[in-house]
C-alpha cells in the first residue's frame, strides 16, 4: 500500500509548554509521511523544522507566535503537499490523565473537562496539551480527535505502589498519588520485546528503562505495569537530564529558610538545573558528558557514575514486585544509543543473571533493536527502540474506525 493512497494516516501532536512535535504516520505500517518540531513558541524567535520526502526544511515564525500559529503552519504544509485527503484522525499525546482516564478516548466536552482537572497535577504539560487540542479542533473540524494518555498504562498499579505515605485525604480529596509517565513508550517496548523473545506477553516479566532527557523505569508483570519510578509529576524517581529525581523533602525547608528560595526558584532548581547538567556543570546531553568523561573530566565521570548507580538501584528495587525477571529493556535516546551506560548498569546487576556481550552492545545503536546479553545469560538484556508516535496513531485510528 503506497503512502499517498493509504486511508490510514493519522496526525500525531505532542504539545509542550513552548513546543509542538508533530508527525503524520500510516497507522498500518508505522511509516512516516512528514514530521517536525515547532519550538521556542511564544519567544522572540519561534520556528518550525520539518522533514518531508527525506528533505529537512526550516520555517521562521513571527516573534511571539504560539501554538495556534504552529498549527496553522502545519495545516499549510498539509495542504501544500496534499496530505489531508488520507487523514482519518488526530491523535494527541496527553501527559496527565489522572485516575479518570485508563485508556485512549475520543475527545468531547467531558473529556476536555477531565483533562483540565488533571492539568492541575502537571500544569506545564497539561495546559499545553489543551492548547494543542483546541488549535487542532479549530483547524481539523472534520476529523476525530483522540487523547492518548501517558499515565494510562500505569493504571494497573496497586494502591501499595501508587499511594504516598501522606494523610489519606490528600489522595481522596485532591488526587495526590503516584501516576507514572512514559506509559506509551513502556507499553510499546513491552510488546515488541515479548515478540522478539517469542514469549507470550501475558507470561512476561520485564523491567523497562526509558532513558532520555526524562527517565523512568517500569516494572511489568505478566504484561501489566505494577510499579514505576515517576510519581505525581515527572520529577520523581531517577536522575535525569536536568531533573534531580528523588530528593529529601526536607530540602524544601532548607532552601526556603536558609537560602531564601521561593517556590518557583525551587521548581526551576529541581526541574531545570539539576540531574546530569547540575552534576557535570557541562550539559544535560549524555553524549557531551560521555565525551568529557572519556577525556578525563572528573565531574562528567561523576555524573555518569551517579546516573548509572541510581538507575541500577531502581531496577534492583523492582525485583520486589516481580520476583522473576525475563528481560531488562533499554529504550529512549540514551537507552537506545549509549553502550557505555548500558554496560555500566548491567555490570552492577550481574547478580540478577544479566551480562553484556560487548560486540552486541556496541552494535545496538542508532535505532537498532537486539539482545545484548550473551547466549548463556539467565536474564536477557534488550535494546528496543521506542515508537510512541505509532502507539498514538494506532489508538487514534482504532477509535476513529469505530465511529
């Protein structure tokens, strides 16, 4: 089936607070038609970068233009390249679905209300998602709009895993609990890894490590999420690109009383100035830090060691709900491309029956899936490229075709 004649194209939108990632995919094949990123929206120099037919292009937007302008530019591109006739739906990545949304849904007024309520738990992401939905509804009035939630995959967690040891009323009255994120990624690589290992997903116990600028680990028992490292917000858990991950909550009192930080300064510190960037004092980009570490930069070496140690410790902790582990999965930009980090983490987890085949580990880069443990390893280590856009496209196409 050719791209131009396919009736199963889905426009996938992923709105951030100052960005809009988009792609049109064939939901039957995952083949990408066009993709791009609008960034620095609302600033003095917003732009849209996109790739079509193998060629990369850049469109400069007028100063201070935001999501609606980016959507309008996208509509123009779709019309210019005659891509609208095959679109059957628009799929929206929605970061926070709260407890209300346990699966992807067709967007209507009630869904908008639910997303708006959940947005208070992740205001930067949630409000941006709503902006994207509103702009897409105005521009693609004839197409079904579908919300796909980052939190949905983790709704199978039990209350011992998702509750905080806080007064119970904070949960019942305000929804304060652990939700988890990167759900579409963990869901996708779980299915792909089960297929790679030729074992039924309902009999598979995996630990999935999604490692990028944001990082999370998910414990998957018999194909379902039973625990994950992120919590109420995407800040909890692992050390990340610019996020601190787990800290002592007493730090808040110290920062406010001793250093006169206000709430916004603390938020910026923990979300934007910490993690790999904070320790290395170089970059949040793992590639830059690895190069500096090889050259002998002590802070870069420390940043990598901390990152791998905390990741290995979290993986080990998830043996409690799993008891048996079939495979450790690496995915995301760092997980798919950093053979150095994979080797360091696996070495620290050798007691779980994991090992690392150096040749296979080095070969599994740049979008290549594969088993990177030896044939004799009791537990498999797997590199599995994620494809969140395809998950969103599949769900959107499925819901659209039921209408």
